């Protein structure tokens, strides 16, 4: 066993000790995951970890996996979970927090099963932003963050991957009663009102 494996075992053990609370934030590309996570962080003091942001930072850092990650993102493909899970574990440990919004992960069955097997962490619930494709396409084409995957050709590929690989993950958690579905086609403020209801503890909810 190499030193990298040993180091990752330490990370896994330290994380397991903390028993972190995890919410998976899922939804198609452009459904508003990042936007709403920023609001949730402000109001509910979670740490936001976007799998896509972590992968993009890994490319920028000049890591040995950088070129592979960059090529997969350009093609709208899902990076092997070994890479993404290590980045998530490291970020969780470094944050010092014990409440996380994991945005854009798990995106396929391999992501889901590997995260469960490696970390033994079961999500509290899954926040699912449901949005029609036409609206997501409009938003992505005007996102203007200079992303190499926000062009119509890659967007189409990402929608296909979402339908074929990510929807089954949402269905898996639906069968476990863990999905909190939000109508994400509405304006940002209205979507957040619905999000707040999900994050507000039941005994604090005002029943008018
Ligand atoms: N409810 C909304 N209505 C209109 N535009 C939105 C809404 N939510 C997000 N956006 C915009 O759509 C684009 C994609 O949002 P983002 O939060 O990055 O989505 P995701 O992380 O799911 O891809 C951004 O430019 C964002 O400002
Ligand atoms: N779990 C993940 C998340 C993202 N990614 C890659 O990163 C890309 C961008 O993900 P993202 O979450 O930032 O994209 P949005 O849904 O926010 O538009 C995806 O299309 C994948 O290529 C991945 O491989 N595995
Ligand atoms: Mg995002």
C-alpha cells in the first residue's frame, strides 16, 4: 500500500469521528444549485462544497489529474469518483465545520456507492432542484462565468448525462424517502422561500 492510501485512510478515519451532517444538493446543470447554496450558507451556517468547483480548482492547481479532469468536464462526462471523493473529504476536514452542502454530487451510481462505501456517511436528505431543460439552457447560456462547458454542444451532453446517470440517483433516494423536491423554475427569491421551509426545524415552523 502506498503512502497516499495510508494518508487517505487517516482522512477517512478523522472524518468518520466527526460524524458530519451532509445534505446532497442535486438538480440539472443550471437549475440553481450554486445560487441557492450561497443563500443556505448565509442563513443556516453550512459549508458549501461544490464538486464542480473543487474539480475546477484541481485543474488550476496543476495537479497530475488536471488534464484528465479538464477533458472530462469539456465533454460533460463524470470524473471517476476516487478523484472527486478525495477532494470532498479533504475540503470537509479542512473546513472545521460539521454541516455540509455537497453540491453536484453524487452525479451517478458510481459516485453514490463509492461515497457511501468510503466515508460511511449517509445524507440527512437530498435537496432536488427540479427545472425544465429550456429554462436551464437559457440560464447556462447567459451564466457568463467563462466556463468551458457552458456552450450549447457541451450543455446538450450534460443534459443527457443528467437524465441517464443522475436522475437514477435521485430515484434511489426517493425510494428511501430522502428527497426534498423544489420547483426551481421560479425566481431566485421564491425558490429560496421553499428551500427555507426544508431547512427550518419542524418545531420552529410557524403554523398560521
Ligand atoms: N431561480 C433563478 N431564476 C433565474 N436565474 C437563475 C435562478 N437561479 C440561478 N439563476 C442563474 O442561472 C445560472 C445558473 O445558476 P447556478 O446557481 O450556477 O446553477 P447550477 O449550479 O445548478 O448549475 C446563473 O447565472 C444564476 O445566476
Ligand atoms: N460529481 C461530479 C460533479 C461534477 N463533475 C464534472 O464537473 C462538471 C461541472 O459540474 P458543476 O456541478 O460545476 O456544474 P453545474 O451543474 O453547476 O452547471 C460536470 O459536468 C462534470 O464534468 C463531475 O465529474 N463529477
Ligand atoms: Mg453549480
